[in-house]
């Protein structure tokens, strides 16, 4: 009986164990079914690589290096040198009777510019004639006083007063005479007309009078004459570029009207106040004018830094202009070429091109990128 009981217990235990193992297998199977599928790694396609069957057909060039000073190109305009601009002033008020020069005319020092009819001159002549009459009277009284003093008829004090009056009358005549000459008239030839002459040689750059117009003494300048043998080129330089410009630096000037001619100038001033709207500062360049620089002309100024930088140089044909960007093709393994974006710089003599970034000196590039790009487009 004991044996039967033991067998029965063993069977029950075995049955329970099998049920437990079956449950575990079910849990594992359901967990495996709910797990995500294994990930598959797919190699990405490199859009910058291009296969070519015969890469030897495309000549290869090696990029070289060049040491050059950095360049900054800005725009500006021609302005007069303020120190060489002289206003033509009128010392009398009156009416313009004749204009002998016009805006833009080139005049010489002493040339007649304007004729004005002025009451100021008439008043000055009147005062001059009165001073002449007073001097005659004072001289007569002084001579009479000397005769009376010799006869003992008057005291020495009276003689001295008469002589002092005569001396003051002479001073008045000299003053009135000088005043008339200052107004442009001859005291011996009364004339209400005043001629105004050019004080310096140059070009009339401003005119504020017309025929029959009125002129106010010292309040308006009928003309402004500028010596344009030296002019100012005033340029706008962005705030970030101002550290690259120094006083005394040399600048190359090209006029839009004469793009083939290059003029040399020197930076004489860097403005201390920036334009708050466009964040630019005024840079002034002094340039000798050969006679073709007119005020207001637009120019391009090129500044060259003092410290040289190393740039990469490649054939100009190696650069491909595509989608407003510059590219070059460089050789890659397995008969392939890689297209690399670059930042091109200034063109150089000998059909060369400067590269600012993208490739380094010593790297190889396809000599004619346009031909290779055409072949690639056909094969695609």
C-alpha cells in the first residue's frame, strides 16, 4: 500500500511539472511573437559620388598655394576735399546785375564772376566825401591855430586840440578809403557797381545766385569754388570689416565710368560714428584727380591687408558653377569622382582661380569640371 501511495504521489508531481513547463513555453512563445523584427542595416547612397567607366579620360590637376594679402572691396563716391573748397563771399548787399560764370565752370584766380549794384558802396562814398570835407576844415583850423599861437593869441592847449582834430580827420579818410577798396571800388572813381572775383582757381561746385537776384552781405555765398586736383573717395564699410582698414593703407580705386583704369589712394580718415540703420562706417580716401573724376561718380575701392594669407589655387575650368554654388570634382577610389563644394575667390592671371575654402593645396581636382559633369548627366 505504501508503494501505491508513493507511485500516486510521483505521478501527481510529474503531472504538475509538465503543466508548469507547458505554461512557461506558452509565455515565451507569446513574448517572441510580440517582439519587433530584427533591424536590417542598409548602406546609404552617397549622392556626391559618381562612377565613371574611363576616369583616365579626364585630366587631373593638383591644387597649388599662393600667398596674398586679403582683399576688401567696397563701393563709394567722389566728393570734394572740404579743405580745398573756398566760398566766394560778397561784402556788399545789392542786386545782381551780371553773372560771368556758371555752375560747373572752371575758373582761374582773379577771374570776374559777378557784378552787383549796391547801395552800400554809395553810402561808403558819401562817408568818404564827408571825411574829406572834415579833413579840409580840420587842416585849415590847425593852420590858423598855429598862426594864432605864434602871435600869442591862444594857449598851447588850444593848438594841440586843433592838431589832434586834424590828425583824427586824416585817420577817418584812410579808414573810409580802405573800406571802399575792400568793397571793390576805387576812392578816386565813384561807382555803385561792385565786381566780385574768384579768390582761387578751380571748378564752381555750387551756385546760389541768378540774374536780378538779391545778394546779402556775408549771409550767403554766391559761389563755391573747389580745387579738384585732389578729391575724397568716401566709402561705406560694414562694421565687421572695419578692423581690416587702417589709416595710411593704400586702396585701389576704379571708376564705374572708366573700369579699365586703376587709381591709387591713401586712407586718411575712418569715421567714428556708424550708420545705425545699415551698420556701416565712412572711410575717406584721398586720391589725385587726373581730371576725369567728377563729383558724385560711383567708384569701387579695394583695400589690401598688410598681413598675407595662404590661398588654394586651381585652374578656373576646374570650378563648376551649379545652383548658385561652386563645386570641384576630386578623384575617389573605384573609378569614382566626388563632387566637393568650395568657396571661390578672385580670378588670377593664367586662367587660374583662387579658392578660399573647400580644398587644400596638394589635393587633386578634375581639370575640366564642365566636361565631367556633362558625362555624368548623360549616364544618369
